[in-house]
């Protein structure tokens, strides 16, 4: 069940990034990533247990923002979604 939810969420977010359909507009990292969404290359591979995601960019600032996003996702996995979801990405020094 969780793997299905993760897959569905990831594919929906991939569509949002590619189209520029913003989320978390209060978060500086998300705001900047969606400002430059065309610079983001996002590959999602579905696996038995969930997904494998590779986010890249040729733009150094966008790459820095992607690293911040990745750190936030790692926090969410470690702490649980509700505990980390309310924080913004600027705490990582990437805003």
C-alpha cells in the first residue's frame, strides 16, 4: 500500500514540476525550484518497493536547490511526514 502511495505521489509531483504547477509556495526552495522548473531534469523509475528518483540540472543554482529538496525528503523519511513537512527548505541554507 505505501509503495503505491509513494509511486502515485512521485509521478504526480513529476508532472507538476514539468508543467510548473506550484506547490508549497510558502517554502523558498520550492518557490525557486518552480520558478526555474524548466532547468530541472527529473527521472522516475518505479521499483517493487517504491521509486528511484534522479533529479539533475545543468544550472548550478538549480542543482543547489535540488540538493536542498533531497535533504528535506531525507528528513521526512527519517522523522515522518508531519514532523518535517511544516519546515521550509531555507533551514538548510539553500534559500
